[in-house]
């Protein structure tokens, strides 16, 4: 399932001990590897804990970074149609060094920005840094299958896959949110974008956010770019969806609960 974390802001590079504390908190999400990235200008640091499913070689390790180190990606998820997107990118002249979906997502963002995610049949939480624009992109899949939390302090934006990692950074106050407590008592769970921690928010499903020092946070919904769902082909769509979820370079298992979806 992987774990992602990052800190963006002035002198972010000096906060590497804080980022490493976040990675310790995320260690259970990614036992197969750990990586770090520091932007050339020092305004962005990324961390990643890896659970290797597709292309278990080091060529798909993260953060995934461009040769000039001006673009970097931390990615938790899986792109089920990455082979088709890869073929399209190769026809446009892109060259690939790995066999996994991480590089496909990276080069999609590099070529098309967040709009390129509309072609991805995927679940994901993404942090993507553009050094040239000094801009961070955060994005989350349509259904919110992958978690992504963030907080904005006076000087920095901090993000991670789990609230516990946000707290482990030492940059987020350990203060409960009264609104979240009321939400939990009313509905049985905290309603997003709130979390139980007062200053930590969840990025809404199907949303993306751009952050820069000059403009702060701006939000959008890349899901508006998706084509209308095909109708009248439920069985074919279902079969194809199951096949897509079975792509793996390591043994996988399926858990059947006996409910409607498992029975299908």
C-alpha cells in the first residue's frame, strides 16, 4: 500500500529529521524499501515507504525523480491501465527505464499535468513537485481509495498518507478538533475533510490541490475531466475491472466476504 510524506516551504531541507520521523511512522505501509528526495532549491522534501507489487526492481523505487532532479513524484496506489498509457507515451517519443506503473504516472504528469490523470484507471494518492514552478501538486483518486492528509502552517505545507505521520513530524499541534468529535458522535465517523486533529485535513476524493508560496493552496476536481461512463456493458466492464486488479509481479490473494460484490 506504500506510504508517502512531504514538506514544502522555505528551508524545507532543514526539516529532514522531521520527515524521517514521518517515515518511521509510515514504516508498516512499506516494508520493501524507503527513499528520500530533496529539491535542488531546498524548498521541497519527499519521503516514501514502498510495498512492491509491480516491477519489484529498484528501477521503480520512489521518490521517482527526473535526471535533472527538478521533478519528483511520491505515489501510493496502482494504475490498472498503465500498459496502455505507456504504449501511448512511447508512441509520442517517451523512453522508459522501468517496467512499472510509477514511471508511467510520473511521465503522464510531466507531459500533461494533472489533466493527464483523467486517462488513468487508477487508485492513488500523489505528491508531485515541479522545481521550475516551485509548485506542489497533491491529487487523490475519484473514490478516495487512497488516503491523503495535509496541514498548512505559517511557513510550510505538510502531507502524508496517515494522520499519525502528520503528528510524528512534530510540526502539527496535538490538538483534537471539537467539530470532528461532534461529527464522530453524530455520524459514527469523522466527515471529511475534517480529521480528529484540529489542523489536519483530508484531501477530498477526486480532488487535486496546487500549493506555492506565492499563491497558497488552490483546489480543483480532475474528475470533471473524466468521460461519461459507458452504459449497458456492466458484465464486460466488471470482468475487465477484475482482470485489471489482478496485474502483479508478486503472488496476490483475494478475500471474499460473501457479500454482493464477492458473490459477483
